[in-house]
């Protein structure tokens, strides 16, 4: 990891791979909450997850993705008694506990902080777990953002935030993404979007229950920001973590070799 300059660095699109138009639509908050620039991800082994398909990978924003660009927003009313700071503090500290069963988020012991890399095992059916990860791009008292590496299901980021809306606090997760390659684009069209919606609705529901919300309700909105597919990025399929995870599950002996190879080559 390398040190980067302050507000000018944060305001640019360099780290997150945005165009000037997209960067203007996603302005930075506090420069101190942003992670240092990372060329390739470094990971430490984490108990309970496979930990492959992350080391040596680059981060990918929507500009580097293949499929249509989507913005998805999941919102929940946390009630008048919870402040935005309380909601985000609980979410950051207990983030893995709110995920649906069968999925594993192995982050740092200190919670979610800028520059952290978390390892994921995600249930994709047939007894196979998709092994991937996320990078903590930004975190402050009222929001935090996770960004995806090469090979993840989508190229983009997820921002978790809370804000006061009148007399109540609204909590939301917002995803800006493109499927990373043609295989993922087909998977998203064949039920992947529905599965993702259920995943984040269940996550916010679990958070609401922890915050003491009676019968939490999650509202979902989806917008296609760009209907074009970026065929110049079709070769992203080389890093496809789903394909690699299936191979690693079928051939356990490859797990250590694959992790070491990715660390050394990064491609």
C-alpha cells in the first residue's frame, strides 16, 4: 500500500475508477475516512473461510465491469430513537452477524475500517461456496463503502449509510455495479438480481431487529443507469471467482497453489 495525498486525491476518480461524470455524482466525504491507494490486494488467512481469489487482485469499479450498470437501493426506517451514528456503529461492529445463513464475511477483528480487506464465502448452490472478498474503501460515523476486486460477481461498490429524515432515521445500502464478465451477466439475468435483492433485504431486516425495530420493512428500488455492455471487458472472465471456486471445491489440493499463484502473478 502507498500513501496518497489529501482532499485532491480523494476527490479524483483515480482509486475507484470513475469517469468524471460518475465521480461528480458520488462526491467524497471526509478525506480521513478514505483508504490509502492500493495497487493489488494483500490478505492474511482468516479462520472459517477458504480465502482464495483475492490476493494479488486489483480493485474494480463500474468502469471496469462488463454488464449493464445498475444502481440498487435498499432502505429501512430505523425509527425516531436511533441516531444515524448509532445505526452505523452497530452495523460496522457486527456486520457479519447480519448476513443470511450460509454466507460468511471474515473481516478484521477491529470491525470495518478504511483499507481493510474482508474474505467472503458466498453460497451459490450445490454445496459450492464462491470465494472472493471486498475492500473497505471508506468509513466514517454515518457511512461506509465496500469495493470489489477482480473476479467478484460485480465490479462496483456498496455504500451503507444512515441519515435523519424528519423525525426518523433512515438506513440504507446502495449498490452501483456492473456484472464483472459475460458469465456473471447471464447469471444475474437468470435469478442473480432477485437473489441479491433478497440478500440485502434480509441483511437490513436483521440489522433492524438488532436496533429494536418492530417488524422492519425494507424498500427496494432499482435503476438501470447504463444499458450498454462493455465488450472490451469481456476478458474479465479470466478472473471469474465462481469458476475458480467450483474448480477449487472439486480439487481441494489446488487451494493453496491457487492462492500462492495469484499472490505472485496478480493476473
